[in-house]
């Protein structure tokens, strides 16, 4: 199980430390940004990332990894006005398909605010 987390975090970190990953036609630049850390008890945390075309705000995926397990869901971020909407279904543990109403139950209270702050201010706030 720890190997699974290590692989997830290694993959996410490689996205974060690389400037970008270009698609085959070089028109979409894909990258990841850390948006939230949720303490889930003791020394344990869940890390939340947004991956996709952060410049064009297309093909975005919200990814959680950590103590509570893997979670992935397609999202749409709007910067004016700031909002986050999620796709109809998400994946828990990479194999369990959950409807959006259930996926939203996994979100910490201030996650959507953190997502819009980090994604919308990406160009003006490097931290």
C-alpha cells in the first residue's frame, strides 16, 4: 500500500517540479499545482492537487492522495466569478466510481476556496 502512495506522490512531485509537460501537438501545456493540505489526524495528511491545462483552465482533474486514499474527479474552475464545479462521477481508490454528490462529501470545507485562490492566482502568486 505504501508503494502505491509513493508512486502517486512521486508522479505528482515530478509534475510539480517540471516546468510543463507538452501534449503531442504542443498546443496544451499540462502541469500540476498543490492546492490544499488537510490534516486527518495525528501526523497524517491528505494532499490535494489540480492537474491539467492551468493556463487555459481546461482538462482539469482534482487529485487527492494521502491517509484517506486516492480520489480523482474532473473539475471546472471559473475565475470570474470564482467557482469550482465537479464532473458527474469521480474515482475513489482508482476503482470505485462515485457520483458527484458523494464525491463532494470528501471535500474539506475550505477546499474550493483554496482551489480558486491557487489556480486563479497562479500567474501572479508563485507560492
